[in-house]
C-alpha cells in the first residue's frame, strides 16, 4: 500500500517536474556549459571578458539591488506594523495595486512621472516656485525610486502575513508589561518573524537583479545592470558566451543569498529544537 501511494504521488508530480526540467533545469545547465565554451573549446575567456568589460556594471547591479532591498524592507515593515495594529481597509487595498501592474506599464508610467517636464517636476516647480528641475527618469535615482515602488507591495504582503499570523498572546503579554507599539514591533514581532522577513528580502533581491523592462525604460545609459548587458551582448554582438557568463555570475550572486538563508533557517530550527 505504501509503495502504491508513493507511485501515485510520483505520477502526480511528474508533469510539473517534467515542465520544470524542460523549461528551467535544461536551459540552466546548457547556459552554464555554453559560458565555458569559446571558439569550440573549454575556456574561461568568456568570464575574463565579462569581468574586464562589465565589472563596474556587476558592482552597480549589486549596489542598486541591495539599496532597493534596504528601502523595501524598511517601508514594508512600517506598513505591516501599522496594519497589524490598526485596520484600514483603504490602505490594505491600495498598497497591493502595484502587484497587478505589468513592469512595462510601470516603466512607461515612471518615465512620464519622473521626466524633466513630467508630473513630479511640474508639481515641484509650482510648490518650490522655480522654473525648471532636473528629471530623474534616466538616472539611478529614478531607477531606485521605481524599484522601491514596485517591489514594496510584494515584500509587504509577505511580511504583513507573518505579522498577522503571529499569536496575539505575545503582543498582549508585552502590552501588559508596559511596552509601547514601537517596542513591541522591534523586540517581539520582528525577531519572531525573521524567517518571513528574510524570504521577503531574498525574493526582492532576486526580482530586482533579474529585472529588464524597467531598466531599459528608466535606467541610465551607463552604468547598466547585468540583464541589460546580457541583452546588449546578444542583440548587438550575438555573443552568447559572454551573455551566459554574465547570467552565471548573477546566479552565483543569488546563490550566496540562498545559502545564507538556508544556513539561517537551519540555525533557527536548531535553536527551536534546543
């Protein structure tokens, strides 16, 4: 009976496994393999060229993504903390709206909003009584603004779910001891919801560093992030080797975070069992 249940279970997951293998695992393995091929021979030339040309862009990608994660976590925790203690249906609905807007629409909207004569500057020139202000639509500031705006709802949804799922008895106990809401958030809620906050941070990092549409429409011409460099190598030079090398580098950056998260989770579980 047990063997039969295992076979049935395997058959149920087999279609999903085959789709994952065909659409993700095989292309990943092929991309890694091709990144080491240069003129038909195994070589590290693609990686040497990638670091030689795009080392600044790789660093820029990590910095922009890390700063985005920092801002997103701060805003998400503030939003989740507020909605954990106070019901505000309007805010609970409005902060989720960017989740349903495609990145292409976000990029176009922000390009108009942050343009030199766009919505933001038109409003600021009237308030500040100045004739003209610089636009942010093709700068790292505009890129960061856009990333934070579009990524915060996603992280807030994860963190708010964890905050609301937390047993209220812990919060009530802290209140009975005279703790303020701010102290409850920083000494009770955040420490107990660290795994969910880590998940939100890692997913935000991955979604940001893998973005392309927003970068093309909002980001500066130089420096660029890794995905734009990959597109440039393929579209203009048909250089799949260097493009694949850049892709593997981005994978390695993400894997570092994934390993850290797994070690963190293992430590958390070990602490709970102990």
